[in-house]
C-alpha cells in the first residue's frame, strides 16, 4: 500500500474499528498526520490549526491503531497503553512494527485487511 492509498483507506474507514490494517497503512497514516501537523505549526505558531487537525484526525487515528493491533492478534483496547509513559509507548511501537498474522486470526483474514 502506498502513501495516497493509505490516507484514502484511513479516511474511508474513518470510524471503522473492525478488521485489520497492514503495517504500511498504519505507518503511512502516522507519517501523514505528523507532516500535516508540522506544516500547520509552521503556518500558525499558536497551535490552533494543528490542534484542529489533530482533533479532526483523532477518530481515524484511533481506528487505524486498533486495526493495526488486530493485525497482530491483539485487542484495540491496548492503545490505552499510550497513557503509561515509556513502557506503554515502547510496547505499542514494538507491536505496531511487527508483521501481522499471515493467516486468519480472531479479528479477520489477512486478505480482507
């Protein structure tokens, strides 16, 4: 999946917490949100513009994060580990970089991801 397909898929599945997301889908969307937020900060130093963008992309970011965890056969609720400094962050980054299950898991089959 390339950059534009990833953003299109994430906004198409705006609030879809079911199914699976590939590594490329997840990380391209993370890069997109990072770049746009940085660009908003360059344009408007007060942070209002980047705050509005972050608010607008909160739901799709949570949804793609849950689908990414589903791809590794983990519950999307594990995203709550972001609230545990350092240890939670490290665990989620490790899980998000791992390859997904090659076969069907409890969330879906990989060909439907």
